[in-house]
């Protein structure tokens, strides 16, 4: 059973991240079940092979999400957190409310300006080779007299 692909659903518009549990699992970063779309008011993640879920933070967002027809309340608490399940077809409506974090998108002019500005810091061939070791010079040790000592 494969989850819904968040990468194609986000369509390059939104940032993708991994759940913090992916750091513990050896293959967590490769497992698509750990992908999330972080949002201002929660995060969206795959719930099953046919459903997505949103974990919302705050009672105001919970009320707005409850107003969308087609969302099913899965779990909620008194402090405003809630989990709603929804079909991928409702992703855009849920995203309007949850406000997913957007990917940085540069125009061609902005990309060229950044490239020119950072050109001095680009990788240079042979820059990783160790430099010649400097020879330590034998210098005499100068001991300063402690004031007050005779």
C-alpha cells in the first residue's frame, strides 16, 4: 500500500518536510509515509492510500475546517488541536485555510543576480586538497617575572 504522493500534490508550490519520527527510523527519509507539508496552522500528511489528513493548531482554524464539506473530524482536543481527514480533491480548499509554507521561487533575473553575487564562494577545483604544512619555528620561551616575587 503506497500513500498519496505529496510531491505531485504540492506541484512544486509548497515545501515538503519529513516528520520528526523520520530521523529515528533508518530508512525514514526515503519512506513517503513520513512526508508532511508544513503549514502556518498545522501540517498536512498522508493518512492512507486514499486520504490525506491535516493536523490543525487552534480553535479558529478548526472551525474554518469544519465548515468545509467533505472533511471528516478524526480526533480533536479541548485546546484547539484537531485532525481532519479529506480526499486529495479538497487539497486546494484546505490549503487556503492552513496556508502551507511556499517554496522559494526565483525569477530568471533574481537567479542571475544571486549567481553573480555568490560566484566568489563557488567550489573551485583543487580547493579541497590540503595545503602545505607550515613548519613550526623554534622560538625562545620568555618567562616574565611575577611582580612582587623576589
